[in-house]
């Protein structure tokens, strides 16, 4: 079980496999690198894939104090520096997408490209409905605990009858979070934003939108239009946890995007 100790003394767990240009897979809130277990094998066939657990998540340390997107991203940047990774392709789901945006503006030297899955550049409630949704989630977490909340979330993530095993998996994994740690991580997302800094994102960006995601496609398209080099692609028959319910579509989209960013292999340039 590989680990890395940050300059702040936080031990991060990560998995690494494959060879080639580095691809960093960042998970969602309350989850872990296991978000990517059906994606990693295919991506690692041609890339060096690194899958960390953020602080407070999975097997990584869960220190006291406030959490937040900028802090999570700083840890991940330290991990990349410690592993001597540069020009990294970042793929982030939900909270992981937020971390990707934070890294793209804070460490443009590190980020070669960014894939954002069902996420965005801010978590600021702007409507009464959004405020109510965030407040309801916090109240549910306080009242029901991680496992109780996980049961509610799992039904939204995987609503189909044939997805029962995925629902149970989500309940077990999300429900295993320590209540205080999960609450601090959740609070750490609210109010976060790099929306005003999107003009600083110089790398190519692919935004993946699931048909059944919590936020509408138009909301994602609005920030895509603010980015210099970005496009949006739709994942069909998918919910918020796309790497879990549609790993094949995610891999195909990511691989296609990476081929665009990297260009043809060097040996292909010398054939014909």
C-alpha cells in the first residue's frame, strides 16, 4: 500500500499502475480511489495512472481541523511533486473535479489537461433551491449519520432496479465515513469558487456531463463557454457517479481526449 507524507505531515494513500504519461484520477466527496476501480485497468494500458485518497478519505490520514478544496488540492500537488510527476493529465469526479480546477489555476505548471466529470468551478449556492439542497444535505448528515445519508444518496446515484448491487456498494462505502470527518469535508466544499479565475486555466479541458446528473447540462455549458480551450461531452444513461455506472463511456471519452492533447505517437510520425 504506497503512501506519501506531505510537508504538513499528512500521510496520503495512493495506488499507481502502468507506464507512460501520468494520469491522476481524483475521487468524489466521502469516497476514495475505489471510484476508479473499473476505469484504471484500461487507462493504465497506455498511461501511468496514479489514484490517491484525499486527506480525510479512504486510507489517507484524517487529521483534525477544517477541510477544503484548496487544501485537498495542495496535498495532491505535494504528492505529484514528491513522486516527480509533471505535465499531468487530471481526471476528477465531482469533488475531484473541483480539485482539478483548483490545481489548474494554482499549479498550471503541473496540469497538462483536465477532465471534469459532473462538477464545476464553484460550489456557491445562488438560488433558494440550491441553498435548500445544501442545507438539507448537512441536516441529513447530522441527523442520520453517514450511513443514513448514504442510503438516500445511493437511491439517487443508482435508481434502476438492476443497480441494486451498486446501491449497496455505495451504502457500504459512503456509510463507512467517520461522522465528524465527513461533516468537515462536506462543509469544506460549500462556498468554494475559482469561477473568477477561469481565464487563468490555460490547459485543454473536457467536461463530461451525465444525463441524470444533479446539475443540468446548461449549467456546465455556461462555464465551458468561459474557458479558452474546452468542450462538453454527454454520457448517456448515466448518473452522477459516471465512473461507476458507465466506466466504459468514461474511459472512451478520456482516452479520446488524451489522444487529442498528446497528438499521434512519436513512432507514427516516422512511418509511411
